[in-house]
C-alpha cells in the first residue's frame, strides 16, 4: 500500500496515528505529493479525482480516499476495534465532529494562505471559528465520558483536530473555557502515536 500525503495535514495525521495504533505503519509506503487546490499533483488527482489528501493506493483494490474511509479500512484490516459495534454510532459521530473541526480550521488557513491579502474576509474567518468554538464546547460538555473510555476512532479524530488548532491557530485559544477537554488532550497528546506524528 502507498499513502499519498502532504505537509502537516490533520487528515493525514489522523491516518498516520491510526497506522501507528494498529501497528501497520511498516506495511505502507509514504509518498509526499503537492495538494495545492489550484494546481494539485497529477499523481494525487490520478488517485483521487478531487485532488485531496490523504489517498491510500492499494494493489488489491481501488484507491481509498477521505480519511474516514481510510481509517475504517485500516481498522478492519487489522481487526483493531477502533469502531466498536457496541457504540459505533457514538464513535462515528465523535469522529465526524473531529473531522468537521479540522475542515473549518483548514478553511481558515486556506483563506489566509491562498487569497490575496486585500481580499481576505474576516467575516468568513470568524464564521469558521464559531463552528470550531461550538464543536469544542460540545466536546467539553457532552463527550468527556466517551473520551475517557477505551481508544477508538473518535478519540483519534478529536486529538488530531485539537493538535491542528494548536499548530495553526494558537492565538484563538480553544482551551480558555474547555478545561476538561484540555486535561484530556494533555494526556492524549503524549501517546506514542501522537508524538511520532507531530508536525515539524
């Protein structure tokens, strides 16, 4: 298998953490590609016509893309139990929450990176942050019991999302009114899989 990846993408990191947690990293070749939305790498668009990372190229089937699909596949392949049947809907919802935090954060980064400075729309940035702020508050208020349980795919998505906020949007300070989530993340961030995938 070959994983197409780029830079410090939180979606790539989510897959990388899953590879570490399921002990499959040695079975995957890692390949860096350009994921510029204006001029994506032909290797990437050949694998994923949308031109987004990550994409998992397989020898025994079609390429898989979208981090949720890839993580579900890797979990099934390893029999790791990251999507436990006993509470699969909660796990999937928590994973979706983490992914949507990542999506909003990436939109904020792209607004400032790819749009001319004079055209950056502060209202758009604030609207994306409002989405993130609501999601983080909901995690802190409603999901700590789940997050305190056995590791699943939801934990990985939320952990990678919060790490990305720290990496790209530290001045926004998601921690200020979310003490329980902050405490959880301090422990989660020390997992070997998270330490091994910390962006440079």
